[in-house]
C-alpha cells in the first residue's frame, strides 16, 4: 500500500509540475526530478521500493513505443549513415573512452568494470530530449535527428554493459565476438518487431471495438521487449521496430481507433515520463545519502567522465555535418551542432544501468569501486540533464534558433493541399460523370460541405400540407413526401461523397507520411484533423467503413 500511495503521489506531483512548467515555460521532467529529490529528503518518508531489474522493462517499452510512433521508416532510410554514426559509433566510442579514463584514474577498477561505467553514461536519452525540447521550441529538423539517434543508442549501451558484466562474472570475454553478438541480436530483434507489427495489424482487422484496439497497443511494446530479451536479442530495437511497423500498416479507415490510441498515448506518455523522472529524483537522493563521504572522494573521477562525455558529444555533433549532408542534404550550421551537443542529456537508461551494478560476485577492491561507479553515473546524469534542460530555451534564443512554427505551418499547408486534391479527385471520379450529384451539390462538396444542412433545409420553407379550409391536402402531402425522399437521397449521396473524399485524403496523407523529406509529425497533425472530420460523419455511414 505504501508503494501504491507513493506512485499515486508522484503522478499527482507530475500533474502539478506540468502545469507549473507550462506557466514558467520550463520542462516538466526537470521540475519533476528536482521535486521528487526534495520529497525524498523529507525525514521519515518511506521511499518507493522497486526491483532495479524492473526499471528498464517497465519504463523503456512504453516510452520508446510512444516516441517511435512519431517517426517513420522513411526517416531511417534517408538518415541511415547518420543513425549508424550516432547510435553505434559515437555511443561505443564514448563508452570506450570513458572506460579508459576511469581505468587510468582508479587503478583498482578493472577494464570490464570501467566499461560498465562507460556504457552507463554513453547513451543520450530520447525521452528526456523530447520532453525538454517542447517548451524550448526546438526546430523540428533538429528534434527529428535527436529522436532518430536516441531510439537505438540505448540498445548499444545495454549490449556493452551486459558484455562487460558477463566478462566480470566469467561467462564470456570482450572481443570481436561482441560485435557479432550485437548484429545477431539486432537481426533477431528486427524480426520480432516485424512479426509483431504484422500480428498487430492482423488482429486489429478482426477486432472492431476501439477500446480493445487501444489495449492491444499497450500490450504490444511490452511483449516485444520481453520476447526479445528472452531470446537474448535487443528489447529496445524490437520495441522501436514494432512501433514503426504498426504505424506503417495503418489504414485510412481506422479513424476512431487512431484518435483513441493517440489520446491514450498522449496521457500515458506524460504520466509515465513524470513517474520515471520522479523515480530518478528519489533514487538519486538515495544514492547521495547512502554513499556519504565517497561522493566527495570520487568527484574528480566524475568530473573527468563528464568532460569526456561532453567533449565526445561536441566532436561527434560537428563531425556529423558532412554525413548529414550526404544522407538527407541537410546543411548543419555551427549553431545546429552546438544545440545538438547541448541536447546530449542522459536519463532513464543511465540510472537503470547504474542501479543494476551487482553488489556481489566481485573482488574486494572492485566491490569497493562500485560506489565510485554509481557516483560517476549519477553525476554525469545530473550534469547533462538539469542545467542543459533548464537552459535549452535560453540557448535557442541566444542563437536565434527557436522554432516560430513557420516551417511546420508550410509543410502542413502543403499536405492539406495534397489531401484536398486527392479528395476532390476521388469525388469527381466517383460522382461527376454519373450525374448522381447535381451541380449545386458538387459545389457544396468542393466547399467542404459548409452550410450544407441549411441549404438543403431551405427547400421546405413555406411548404404546407394543410389546405385553406384546414383539411389535409392529399396532393400536397404526396409532393412533400416525394420531396423528402429526394432530399434524403441527396443527403445520403452527400455523405457518401464526403466519405469518398475523406478516404482519399487520408490515404494520400498516410502515403505522404512515408515519403522522404516529409515530417511525420506534420502528417500526423493533418491526419488527425481528417480523422476528426470523419468522426463527425453520421454514425450509420461510419459503421459501414469497419
């Protein structure tokens, strides 16, 4: 009951931090981290007890799934060199250099233990970056690159950490086989993601209940992660591929399920992110309290690790410019590289791996060095997350890189125009040559049916079936009934025309979403508006679409 009360309390604090962050234009995850650290300092308050092995399986699948659904396979196709450089090359190099620095500074630490430290602090956190970038109004082109990088670097870090841990316990050794194991694990994870994406679409075609479809989207990321880990593959890659594949298989007619799913994941992403950062704050406070005097003793090592991480990030972000130009024709300026360096924030994976360091199975000197490892990881997390998160908005204003929304508005306008052309083209093909719709009705369709009901209803004005003597006029009654049947038929045709147009428009936007150079988030915004228009159609007509 105490754990449940603490979880509910953290969720309540999340809501407060979100409201406060909107008012102060500050990222709510950072406020949540600071608030929970303060709450953990209250004397007599029992802390949230959670199995450290459950942190990654509980938090990574839903957060990665929600983030990955905002992008598309096309982004990875035209940025694959950038992705490999950042997610694999930069992450692995940073981990090795941090490991080398720690080994030289603390001779009691073996290289496998030092590599565990490097793996912990190497991967930037996509969840932290996305949560912080919103209030700071980061340009979408930079945020998209950070999202692409962040979806896979956790996988590289976890593989390095696990390999170092297995070497420490004698189960394996570091060598070229590690790269082969990573490739094999990645291939298996991709296969799992593709298979689950297919099964998800197969099942959703046969489930008509919107709530059940939304529930399926909750189960899928956890299933992907657990299945991949059970097969000694990468759970992170499996979740990301599953998310991308479920979006790729989206159908135009799934409006209601898409709206319901998006709304649920918006709420879930907010609460789970708040809970994750709240847990981070409480755990960091516990680390500082438990390690005591060791915190000051190992601060020089932590400072060196922070410098290595930041310098490697800086070098990597400037080195990526020519690769990005080859990949997607993107011209990254020095200002862009500075912002990308600034956004190398560590988060959930760093904390979870730090807490996963074993307390048994190591020699005396190495066991004593465990405190140093935890302190270094937590120091890097705080240095790269708190000041950079709070100062990102200031940096963007200083460099004059804040997004004014003009690029997104232009892209949305272009997508909307494409959707309108597709809709009108489908309507003309279906109705213009058949004569089923009058010219007046076709004009109404082209005006997106504004004022349709008033226009149709006006034809009945001044009609009456009552004669001058107060009796019912049979002839007038027949004329009125015929007119009503005609109007009903006209309305049905108009609704059909609307459905044909909206189906064509949604299909066009879904196709555009997978095209290189199209921002998936802009396509999602246009698609949401089309889905809302479809939901406004008469229920009987929508029912026929499922």
